[in-house]
């Protein structure tokens, strides 16, 4: 999962992503550490970041 990479590329802090996505801060931090989450959460984050689920979830090396 490329959450942290995409978030930082867009210049977003965790609090700003919380505001945009509605996903709790702790959840975002856990996802960035674990690289795994529920599909419903991934959809919320992808929408907030303006990317597809594929872009968010797949490592670039997998493409």
C-alpha cells in the first residue's frame, strides 16, 4: 500500500487527510505502519487522495 508515499507527494499531513477522508488519525497511522486495511477504508482514502484503489494499494514494483 502506497498511502504514506501518495500522502506526502501531495503535501498532506495526517490531520489534513483525516479531515478530507473521515478516517480516524490512528487508523491512518496504523495503515501506514502495517500497509494493510479494509477495502471500505481504502476506498475512503483513495477518494480523498484522488487516486484509484489500484494506485493506492499496489506497489509500483507490482505494475
